[in-house]
C-alpha cells in the first residue's frame, strides 16, 4: 500500500479530538490514551511475566514466582500498597508427557497423535488404556450409540464452528468440560476430545474438565485439530479393528496455598467505594499464558500506572486484583468476594479482561438498566477508539473472576470485549506466547479500560 | 478463560440470523459467509503465493511467477476467462545488500545499523558515501537548520505517531516519500529515514520515494526503529564528530513489460456493467508480500470462488483484477482505467483491499451522496459481522489501484477497512509473511467484501 484511503483519514482519533468539544473528560481521556500509547509499560510487563515467570498453574512453582512478580509490578506501577490474599487452590499436576498411538507393529510404523491430558482429569497411570476408539460428532450421537460405548475410548470430534464468530468456544467447550462424565456414564474407559480452537494445526489445547460425581472418573485427553482429522481417518480406515494405546500420568494432589495479589490506591473522596479491576494470575502449563491471561493482568496494572503518571487521583478506591486459580477452580474470585462480604465492603464496579488483547470493541455490561443508561451516555468517549460497542445483560456477568462480586453485591460488571477472532487459536496451548500479542492492540485495550474506570470513578454508577 | 461472557452470547452472528427476518438477502449473505468460513480457499491460495512465488517486485522474476500464479488460481476459482493486460512497469533493483556503519577503528568495534535502500532510490555505488549525520525530527527542523545540511547525511528520525490510530502512516510516510529531495535541496549527500512502522524492532521497512526533478537525486536508506534509536544515541554521543559510511547498489533500469492479471464472470442481465474487485500483484522484495497485498488478492479471488460454489450467477460482469506495479508506479491501475476508457466500458463499482486482512470493520466509500444512502440502507447485513462502519467521502477514492477508475468514470469506490493496528508492523519488511495472517480474519474480510459485491450486483448503485 502506498497511501491511506479516505476511511483512514475520516477515521482518525486525531480528527475526532480536534472536532470534538474539548470537555474536561475528553481531554482527560486523550491524556490517558497518549500516556498509554506513547509510554505504555504493559508490553514490557507482559514480557517479563512470559519470559521470566512463564506458566503458572495453581500449586506449581510458577504460581509462586508469578505472585512475587505481581507484587513487584503493582508497586512499580504506583500502588500505595500491594498485598497477598490467601486462598486454598487445587493442585493438579500433569506428570510425564502423555502418549496416544497405535502399537500394532503390523506395519513399519504405527501412527501416533499429539495429545495433552485435560486439566483436572485423572491419569491412566503407567499401564495406560488399550481399547478401541468410537468416534462421535456430538452428545446426540453418543446417546444414540450408547450401547457401543462400554469398554471403549470415546473420541469427541466436534469442530469449532467458525460461523458462530463469538459463540464457537461456548458451543464446543462442552465436550472438553463434560465429555468424560457423559461417556463414563455409558461405560467408556477414557475420552479423547478434539481441541477447542479455530486453528488447524498440531497443537493440542488443554483446559479444565468437571467430573460428575455420579459416574466413574475416567482419563481425558485433548487432541490437536490436525491430530483429530488424522485419528478420524485411521479409525475409519486401516485401524478400524485395532486398539489405541493412551497413557497419561496426571493427578490431582491435595489443595495447596495460593494467593490473590492485590494492589490498591485509596480513593480521595469515597475511599469506601471500591472499584475492582483484574485478570487471572494462573495459567495452564503450556506456552507462557500470554493471552490467557497475562494480557488481562498487564492491562489492569497499566490503569494504575497511567493514573499515577498523568496525576489523576481517583475519588474511589481502585483495586487491581490478580486473581488466583481461575482456570481450574475459581478459588481466587470466590475468596475475594467472600472476604469482601466479611469486611462489609462496598463494591460499586468490577472490570475483567480475560479474552486476550485483540483490538478492543467495548464492554459486556452486566448491571441494572439504569446503570447501563449511564454507561451509554459515555459512548462518545469511546468512539475515537472504535470501542463503543456496549452490550447489556441485566444482572449478567462480566467475567468468571468478578462473577462472585456480582452474586454477592450485585456489583456492576464490565467485561472487556475485543474483536476476538484470534484468541482461541492460541488459548491453553503451546503457542500462547508473548510473540502472539500485538503491542498497539494491547495498549488500546488498556486505554479503553482506563477510560471507563476514569468515568465510573468520577461520576459513580 | 473458562467461559464466555455475556457479550459473547449477545454478539453472535448465529443469534442475529435466528432473530432476523429471513429475507432472501440475509439468507444469501449467510450462505456466502458459511461457504467462506467453512470451505474458504483464501488461506491456501495465500500460502502458495507466499511460499512458491514469494516476493514479486515489478520487473523481477517473481513478478512473472506471480502472473502465472494469478492466471491459475483465477481459473481454479471459476473465472470464465482469465487473461493478461500488458503495461510497462518500472524496474528498480536493489542489488547487493546495503550497509551503514561507522568505520573509525578507534574502538574494538564500531556500530553498524539495519538498513534497506528505499525503493526507486539511486544507490551510492561501491564507493559509498562517507559523511557526518545530521538528525532532524521533521521537515520544520530541516528547514530551520538548512545551513548545516550541505555535504551531510540527513537522518529523519520522525516516529510513527501511535496516538493517531489510523492516520499515523500518512503522517510519517512523507519522510520516506519526499525526504530525499527535501534534503537534496539543501545539499545533502544522502538520507536515512526511520522506518514507517509502529513496531519497535530490527526490521527496516522499505517502500517508494518520489524524487523532485528540481533537485539532485540522492541515495535514501530506511533504518529500523531500533536502529534509529541507536543511531540517534551514537550521533549525540561518542560518534558526534565521526563520519558514517553508507553503501547501496540499487538502481532504476529501463521500464519493462508487466501485466494486470484479470479473471472474469460475465453478467447474466447487464453484462456491460462492470464490477472491478482487486488488490495488487506486485510486492516489495522483503518477506513474502503476504499482507501487502497477498491478502487483497486472495480475498478478491475468494469472491469469485464463493459465487460459483453457492451457485450465485451475477447479473453484472465481475472482474477480479490483480493489479501490476502498485508499489512503485501505479502503472497497472492507470493502464486498467485507460483501456476501459478506450473500450468505452461502463464501470459501476470498484472495490480494493490493500490494508492487510485484519478484522474487517466496513468500507471507505468514495461515491455520490445518493449512492452512499443506498449503501447505508444495507448496513443491517453487515452488523452480524461487526463490519457496519461505512465512512463517506464524496467522490473520494477507495484505494490506489481503483483511483484511476474514479477519475475516469466516477466509478463508485469501496475500500475495505479493517481494525488496522497490526498492518504497519509488517508492511514492506522481512516479516510480511504468511504466518502473520490469521485465517479467520482473512476469511471474514472476504465475507464482507463478497456480501457488498452481491448487494451492488443485485441492486445496482
């Protein structure tokens, strides 16, 4: 491209700010934006988290390193105090690398598959499971063919529906979350689940499952999308009658001690009114937990840093919370709301970012109609950033970690919403790394988050 | 992230299509979307272009390979005919790898810098240029300090203004385009220009310059953004009094033969009314020309393939044009409009994609007010894809290659507009490669382009 088209010119934030009545708020929001876009530290913080801490599953050594990182960056960003809030967290360990493959030795080489144990699942142990594979497209087919399931490995080959644009994850994740117990109900020995991702590659994507206590706990593996196609081909073809061998050594250990990491600036006018902003500190044990949810952490911390840098002193108390154990227990979010209730705190707003750092489009708003009307009145401030898409759900949630605040206090919820087409390519996999995050998009997310926090802090909700 | 937030659910295209009155048009657009999102070939075509053809600067061997690739994929996609339209193109060659560094030998090692000759520029030749560097922030500073420039290398260290969001390229590219002649006017021997990119890394970004014939043609180099900071530091520090040595072997050879590559489906009702859709076939000689403009090519071709696949027979003639020589001459776009005029063709609409394949947001619309009102009436069809942002410029352009059609026929212009924050990170550099393009976003762009073409084809403009 040699020159910008008309849309580029019309669509520039600069033009907006020039034409716009220069209210105090629009000037303050421009200050926030300039600070973050020109001097932002989110990318630098994400780099140290990804490269010096790395993965940080609950109970792992990485979790403790991440907590120390969190305290340090919160203080550096300008928190008046930073502290740990203890909570017990589950301690699931993957153990030795998983295996799935045919071992018939009838041919020069039998196929093997890229797999990862699904989080929270039991392992097969060293002895493994050797059984025929029954492939089903979905639960309906499983139910239809329930008589065939006993003694077999159920393979859920449900594709990520790319036509849903924003609903595909919720649609497909059922097989990872519930597939093991659904199959165990009919006597399956184990399950293999197609990775919940739009990407077509060799990376298996892990994530949590939940066992239904009414049925036996059976091992569960995620298989890469290419692996799923390969396995599907083999079991329809020359390996139709053969047994697949799978092995996983994961196990759930006793709960251990973890922490929410909290950084705070006390409000100047209404110190008892609390605004909570956060992401989750834990990550799966693949890649670097960059987009899930390193980005949510560094965006939240950036709000604190920016307010300090531009000299904005919040009227209300701002708390940045790096929540423990979102991925496989939600113990951090639960604990945070419990403690708040015990202390009789007043939580007026909570914001969460846990969908990566793609180009921001606005917020999912879980609040009252009256509160939403107020938020909609601020739409103009988000237009220059093209982040004016506010979706409303009365009393709905804005994210997993701030959900318990909603349940406990009816705290107004803001969930950052982005374009969201790339997140699930990397999510819970080996390629969830720093290099996949674009600095400008990361910063733009922080700009719109900080702007909304500024407005709620100034005007209440 | 363990579950989707409310915004995800409310924001799903599926919900839209379910709730929406199922008009023929919304059903057809859903068909288009499903075909592209589930069976799209754009990514596969981009892969072969990037990996088998590679770079394809005008006059290079790659250009001819790309033309052959274009004819093949257009026919595979279902063009009734595919043909070449000859035009003369400039033939600039880079020659041996460029060099910039201090060679004082006063220390154990002198610094060197990542540079690339700027396209169309003259080279220094083997003898190089050895001169002091004068750093200026912008043209204003150059003019102020014009007395100091003579016999020196001018270093434009103008940063990409990240706060402009969509105007930063146009703002900064002046130094690459015009900087050489502006400095030559005051007697500079050569210029070094900070790369026009938001990225902070070691990749220099090339691109075209235009010499002003009133002044001597002097060599011009692009320096990476990290390199620019490093050079700036050295010339303020220990290399203040030293001469920098630069060398480039690029040169402009005589014009040579190139071609627009055109694929066509004849209209069933109004075959004389032509809809032109395209991107440019040439690329700079760095990376693979994936986002600039491989994506524009494969998106355009995908429209043809999709219409065939779903059995839609256009009323009007659809022409996919892979334009020659956008980057350093615009000869292809110019030739296409000239030929159209000679043949007295009727061009009712032209669409261009030349800004990469990020998440689509809509179109820049260069047309009459009446035409734009009609386009706005179709907004609802673009809402499910979040691509309903139509910006208007009466008689304005939609892109470089279709600009001459506008000038010649007042043809209505559509320039694809995307979120556009990542494009300039890779643009004209070694990292403009296939791997930087997200398949789902690429396909979504094709969906919104095909949908608009469908509507204009059906209803006219």
